C-alpha cells in the first residue's frame, strides 16, 4: 500500500504551505526590513524631536495667551499693538547685544492701532513683554493684519541640541507704554532657515494686544564681526570697512598699493582727483552702482573739525580747507573770513578756479593750529558786511604758490 504524501512534506510547487527554505528567506527579509527601519528611525529622530519641540512650544504660547482671548477679545478687536520704534541693523552677530546701528537701545512701545498714540496710562501701560524670534519671511509685505495663530506659527525655536536662540533679559516691563531691549543676544546664526533672516517679535499675555515685530535681519557668527562694515565709518577706518570693498579683496589691494589705507585717504583723493580714484578701483570695470555705494558710504563719515589747512595765493586770497581738502571758507581781502555758504557767485567762481591749482600743489598747504577765527563764539561779526573779522590770519606763515594766475 502506497503511503500518502501531504503537500507540506514534499514542498511541491504550488503548495499552499511554504517549505523550510521559503521560511528561512522570509525570516531573513523580515530581519533586513526591521534593521533598515531602525536605521531610518535613528536618522529621523533629531528631525522629529525638533518638530515636536516646536509644536509643543507653539501650544504653550497659545495656552499662555488664551485666557484673555476667551474673555471677549477677538482678532478683529485687537486695537492695541506693540511696536518697535527703531530699525535694527541689517546684520547682527551672535553674542552681541541686539541694538540699533548707533549702538543705542531698541525701544518697544504700546500704541493704539488707529491713532498711533502711545498708551501712557492705565494697567496696560505697564505690562510685561516677551521677546521672541520670528522667521524673516513672515509679514514680508509689512501688513499688520496677521492673526495670533499665524504669529505663533512663525516663532522660531533653537535647533536640536543647541542653546535657546536668544538669551538675556527677554522679558521687559513697559513704563508709561515704553520699554527697551537692554541685554538680549543671539546664540545661533540665521543661515539654517530658508529665508536666511530673523525678526524679533514682542508678545504679551494680554490677548487684546496685537504682537509687534521688527524688520528682518541676518545674524552671523561673531567671528565675522571683524569684517563688519561701519555705519557711519570713521575717517581713520581702514578702507575695507566701506561697502563694496572686501577685506584683502582686489579693490582693497589696489588702494593700499597706492598708499590709500583709510577712509580719510580715499576721500582726500576723491575730492582732489576723482578720476584717479576711480581708475585705481578698476576704471570702467567697476560698476556705477558699486562706485556710488563706496562714495556714498565714505561721505557719511564724521570729519575732524579741528583739522584745517590754509592755502594763500599770489593775489592774497586765502582758502581754508578741511581734513579731506574740501574748501570750507576763504579770506578774500586780508581782513575778513567768509564761510563757503556766504560766497557770492563771483567769489564762488574764484574759489572753484583756485581749487584746481591747490589740488595740484597740496605741498603748499599749511596746517592751521589755531582755527579760532572760523569757530563760534570767537568770531568777531561785522554786522554791516555780514562777514567775519580775522585779526590773526596775517600772522600765519605761508609758502605762496608761484605759478598761479587767473
């Protein structure tokens, strides 16, 4: 009698029950899939943790601000708004205080949205305000109709494993509707978000008050501060502190090779021979936009009012020039000093012609040690002529230009 064989014993093709080899293959595949999934989870863990952290923080922000929202305030009734009274610089640096371009404190005020009046009295004039960080892309159109939820959703938190994005006195108290950001700094740069920029926002726990936000700006690592442009520059700043001149770049090297090392030297050449300066910077190779940016930035520097020079021509005319050789005044008759804004047309023409000779003979300039005759209150006014008496100018020793003639 032939013994029956069952399907699972022979492993025949088409059998409904897999044989032992098939079981081994399936087990191996399951192990591989399990291992790949574990690796994927490990790689995604930091990203997921960051997402969860941001969502939790948004929920906390909403929770902290929700009670007064439930007491009858709505998005449409938020008539009061926090406002940044000052622009922030286009670039800040990590570890450095958030402040204005001139290194003064940034002011936050509470205003009525309609009248723009600062709320100087009442309970709301002394509320506490929290400084947060926003995505620089938020509210690019500078509108003020965002909702509270939209604002909360654009709050930026620190990257996973990093310190809080801003540290210091992030909570400030208003007094008579005004407060100042006194000691807040960034711990991380802004290059890791899509916009590459941050804004700072101001929120309160009062749901009836609309949030405030600053202009957008970049935050760079503090190591880049040594390359920071100065606004305004000082006359003794190195030339690479000017816009469009990179430190150790081509323009910087060209200028220094011609002895132009600081802003003052650049402006002196611009005043006396602008064509020569442009030629040094590349002539036609430098765009008009770049040229204008350099000159505009340099011209904003504060000059030393105590540095003056005199030039005496053969006809007795004495020009007074400032530290970059701009004419600031003149003495036409040996007895009176006129500032440049007091010249009549003929005097202005005379000075314009004389300047061209001066700029070709700068060695004839005499540094003026005592400039009291051009500085108030030591001026002696002559009310009938509208000019100023200069009793001491004749005592200055000059080397007179011999080749000048009108």
